[in-house]
C-alpha cells in the first residue's frame, strides 16, 4: 500500500456509534478523491454497524461487501458482559476512503455527511478543518467600526482611506490567505489566552473566519457611522498589518458609495439585521434591499461597480394589508365597514391585537377570516391554542425527544415550534411582502411571560433582534408576521393580563353590547330567512345578566341544530344555562327560573 500522508494541521476524528456500538477513528489525507474533496483514512480497529439500511448508496454497499469478503471487516468479539448487543464489525486494517462521507457511510451503514458526522475529541466537526466550499456569488456584510476601543474608525479611517478592518492585535502572522476555522481557533486560543472569555473567543473565531475566508472581492459591505448607513464594495483581499493599538490590523480595501442613509429611514428588515450584536454580520439575506438603497445591482470586474436600472421585479415590494371589501363585510355580517377598517389600521400599526369578550362572540372565527383575507389565503395562517401547561419550548423552540428514522434511537433535538416555523416561512426570500398571521386562541390561559420569554421584547421592538435561549441564533420577528389573539373574559378576566401584555397588543372588544356583535344574530337570521325570536330572546337574556363578561354571544344560536324540532330548547338547556349556573355557583339562585326560555318569553312574547 502506498504511503498515505495525513493532511497537515488536522487531528484525529471519531464517530461514536449508538447503543454502545463502539467508536470509529480516522483522519484526513492530503490526496484528493474523485469528488474533489480530501480522502479519508479509516483506522484499524474502528467499529462499524453490521446492518446496512435501505437508503445506503450502491457504491458504499458494494464496498462494504468487498471489504467483508477480503476480511478487512471482521466480526467484533461478543461482549460477555452484555450478551445480545447490536452486531457490529471491526476494521482489521486501515481503509482508504474516497471522502469523509464515504467513510461515514461505511461506519453507519447508511449515507451521512462526513464533514458533520466526524468530530474531534472536543466535539468540533470535520467541516471546520476544510477550506471554504461553495458560497453565493455575491454576499453582503456588516462590519462595525464606530466604537473600536473608543475610536470611530468609520469616520476617522475607513471612509477616508477606502478600507474596512477588524482588530487582531493578539494574532500571530497569518500565512494562509483563506485560513480554516480550526486554524483560527488555534490562533485565538493561543493569542487570547487570559485576555478573553471562552464565549468571546468563540465569537472572535466566527468573525475572523467571516472576514478572512467567507468575505470575497465583489461582496457588498455596510457599516454604521454617526447614525447613518454607509454601503460599499469589497475590492481587495485581506491583508495583515500593524496599526495603532492593534485596532485595525486586518484590512480589506473598499469602494464606498458617496451617499449614506439615515438609520431611522432604513427598511425595517435592514434595521433588524443591523441590530445583531456582532462585529461582523452576514447581511446576504437583505442584499436585495441594500442594492435597492443604492439603486444598483450586480458587479463586473474589480475596477468598479456596474450601475444598472433596478427593475420592478428587483425592487422590494411594499408590505401592506389588502383593503377591506364590501364582500368581506357582507360575509362577516359586519354592517359597519368602519369597524373592519379600524381593525386593519390597528394591525398595520401595532402588528398584534387581541379580540376579547364573553364566550360565543365569534372571536376565533373572526380572527381566522380576517387573517385569511389579509394574508391572501389559509397557507399564510397558523393557529395555536394556549393552555396552562403551554411553554416557550412548545411555542417557539426547545429540545424534544425525536426518534431517528434510521437507527430508531431516541435523542433530544432542537425542534421549532409554530411561531419559529411561521417566522421562518415569512422571512423567506419572495415571501417578505406577503402578510403571515399567527392566531393564538385563548391567549390568556397560559403563563404569557413563560411562553414568550425573550420574544416579549420583539413584540414591541420589531426592528431589533435578540439572542435566542436554545439555538443561540440572533432572531427578529419578520415585519410581515402579524399576531391575533383571542381572550375569553368569562374564563379569566382581562384585568389579570399584565401591563407588558397590554402595551404590546391592541385590544378590541367583541361583546353583545357593542358592534359588530350587537345585532349580529338578527342579521344572520334575516339572511337565513328565519324568524327573529331567537335574537329577541338572546337580547332579553343578556339584559338580565349583570356582568358583561358573562354575557352570551350569538354563536350558540347560529348553528343548524338549533333550528330543528326542539333544537332551541335543547341548546338553551344544555349549552347556555350550564354557563349561567357556573356564573351563579353558590348563590342559591334558580337559574332556570331567571334565565329559562319560559321566563324570557313571558317578558318578550
């Protein structure tokens, strides 16, 4: 076998098989495989699964068969302490594989990503030790420089000299033009020992990797200085120099645009990205918006940006809610369109509102209908119902037990909840001008501070972002995400809602005493061609109920079963009177005598 050289600067990598199936070990080779990535040497003594899963590729399946036939993969000795364990093989020699993914497939018995599967003893993925792979043709970056050790480098240095920079005072001379993340991690660990916390060092590695390796000539770059956004284009490779105080040791040349933009006038999606608290931030998600600000797109050779007219398709389509139509008002039996238009304005201004009122007033129905109308269809609407045990992990994201479809092992994995799923959908490219709605039914039945967590802040400050508890991502609520809650005041008084909730939501009452609920049943009966007696009886009933929060809404009497033989009496006896009995519990009141149909009909024959 020819000499196989380990790739310099890379450690040993491991895969730990589930259910105590042993450990596989190996390292990267300098030689490249057929697919253009480094070959991988699976070391003698490595364990691997004996079973091959149906999804295993033909090449890996054939290689396992051949290695098994020539004795390179032998049966692992039985464990006398734990008989009946999962059967596995062991490598009787070193095995050269075409790539790390090919080696992972041999070990697992199913196709897997080698750069993510193989890990160092410390848990770092093999991907950190590879050169940067494919990336978008042009990216955009935010680099902060207005307060570097108390100096405003944007004003004092960057704009005048046509550069952008980051500090690197404790870094040794960098010999590679595109250092891998593992190399940068080693430099930072050595250079900043005692000068930075572990979290600061991890963030510094990410920022250095972005500036030195991910950022390329032709990328857009933005920075904030004196309350204004400056946009330019990277024109040079990264260089390392000495600078006063080590404040700008790593530099790239930039062609800055002559104009700038007031921060408060920037699009909301750009403000959200700029609020991320890192010195180097990937802004590629808002690249189109940045191009629109400067009125140009695309680049050619490095001698200058190419100015092109911005087509209508390239412009960010403005986010707006559809107008209230006569057909919508007629469908909802809202005779006063002004009320619907006010709800539309509240949603446009606040992004969050709550419909509150007693049971049966159509809060959830109205929320769904309005969300579908303003969002353009049910595809942009998600509904959840809160309850006392509902948590942040249920609502946004958290670790939940998930069974692996391949191995049948159960492990805790970070899983998105309904709000995270809808936010990700709303923020996709092409969706950002489309309103998306989250309906929270019975919003006051959960511990809201517990459920929302740090998201409480984002409900009020839509142009900001926060660091998430579990994933560690910097997250902002998309501007096109709207929230409609419903609150049953008979279940739990609105007075119990804290001030933080009141400040973040607009509250709209739906009650038999106010429009549009008042008179709704009469309008529905008229449209259905039915007698008006149920509407008169409901009005008489609510007139006898002292507490407005316990009034009875018209929805109870807007169902087909009410209008079959005996249906009204049956609904009254089984749906309405039990609610009122609970309201008067312990008072000794004869509920049937006070609120029964016979009594109401005597008053309103």
